[in-house]
């Protein structure tokens, strides 16, 4: 898994001129993991809140299309999980997925969320599942896409291969359906991160943590409406993994997206957004959105120290 999500959420957090930064001095986490402050985007409006969890190399920017199109119908809390490339972070403290789960819990508490929809891609899907199992009263619906937790094909064999741009391009081509999306800028960014040996070792620890938390025996405990959205051409978590999630979760429905690999929110964002909105609209009895709205509240970027 070390390089299996190198593309998954590759855009860093780059607030635009409409977004507002906020910082406080409040501690975010009373656990064993010393990382960084809470970071998330709070955008949109509506009675239903959707908490978005990215995969490795990720950021809230990967949900931008969904937030822009549905911000008039839903409130979105898009987290930056504390696994990105930040110099000086104490990476040796990471031991298990439960630490990321508690980070999500800290955001719920900070924002004052009693209950929300939880949507996760790849590693974020596994964290979403673990959060529900720990705090079921705080999750109304689950949305899983390319989720880890059952099976994930490793592109590195659990080892740290020699980092070069050609290798990175090959690995990314295994993740995305459309190789035209692989830009030199992306390869350079991933190369910089993976050239940091400390960060690469950190990624190996995350990969080990995902493998150590197989969720097959826990799926029967999921008792809320669950949408499984999967790339029909996913080579990292192939379609049979989606079938296993669907069979294990009695309250689930499964939708495949054609011409799509491991990252549906990035590769097919409009179709992903349409499917998700239709699922949630049927659950609450409202009508799906017909078109993107432009008159929305200004997204806010929060960093709570």
C-alpha cells in the first residue's frame, strides 16, 4: 500500500481568496499521537452534515467539485487527516488506525456535531468504518469508495522501492483509469514527498496499520444506510472487494462507475456527486439537486491548535 494511494488525494490545501483562516490555542487530542492541529474546511449549508475523509497523500481539495455542486443542500466538513507531508512532525507516534479515528472524533467535538454522514475514500473509508464501530450514535449514513479494510493490492510489496519519477508514473498509472491525468507537476510533488525517507517510513507504518485492521468480521455490525461507490476499473481495491463490502453490510447498496479507477471523487466527481446526492435524497425524502448552485456560503478553512 505504500504507493497504492500516491495519487489518491494529491492536491495540497491551498485556500483561495474567498476562504478564511482561523486559529485557536485549544488542544485537539488527548491521545498518544503527537501530530499537528485540527485542520478542516467547513463549507456549504443545510440540515445534513457530511464529513469527508480522504486517503493517503490527501487534502480537502479532492472533494471540491462535490462541495461546489451541493453546497446549497449540505454542510460539508472536509478533514485534512494528520498524515500529510509536514516537516518536523513526530511520525514515530503513529501505531494504529484508531488514532486517526480519534482525530475525527476531535473534529466532531470541535464542530459540535451530534450526528453526520461519514464519507471516506480508500484509507478514509477504513477510518469511517472504524469511527462508526466506535461511535455508532454519531453516524447517520456511511459512504464508502475504494475503501481499505478488506483487501488492497500493494504496489510495493510492503518494501520501500527506489524512488524515481519513472517508477512514480508507473505506480500512478495503476491507480487512475485515465493516464492523461498524470501530470509532471503531480509526479514532481510525489517525488519530493517520497524522497523524504522519514516520511516514507511513516507511510509504511500507515500501510501496516491498515493491514492489521481487517474489518471483515465487523461488517455485520453496520446497521445504517450505507452507499458503496466503486470504480469499475479499480486495480487497487478491485470490484470483488466492493462485492465483499456489499455482502457483509446488510443495509448497503452498491454502485459501480465505469471508466473509473481507485479514486472516484477525483476521477468521476460529477457522477460520484450525483450518485451520493440521489442516495441521501432518497433517505431523507428530498429531491436530488438538478444543477450546481453558485450562491453559496463562503467556505472556511479552520486550523485549531
